[in-house]
C-alpha cells in the first residue's frame, strides 16, 4: 500500500475485527441476530466513549502545556520559544 498511515488503520481494523470474531464467533456481515436498535445502541455507546477519550486527552494536553509554560516562565520564555545564548 502506498500510504503507511492508511495501512496502519487497515491493520487496526483487521485486528479489531479478529477480536470481535473471537468474542462473538460471527462476522458483522454474517450477524443476523443483532437488531437495528442493538446496532444503534452499540454505536451510541462507542460515540459516548469517544467523547470521554477526547475529554481526557484534552485534560492531559492542557496539563502538559501548563507544565511547559510554568517551566519556561521561570526562564522568561514562552512555550515554543528558543533560548539563545551568545558566547562572548
């Protein structure tokens, strides 16, 4: 595959499918027992989980940025600034 990112995503999808097949013993394509309402409930639960993951990663990112800002503020630098020293 020409795009490594796409290949990584495909590999993850295949791996996830293997986990699901091992757990449920049927592919999604061949699953005739799960109702439309069940599928929608699964989707809703996954989307709620996704929102929680987003909130957690935002909190971690804010903490990391704040930590960098505090560390840099001790040297009068802003996050992303480069400290330059001149030898005399």
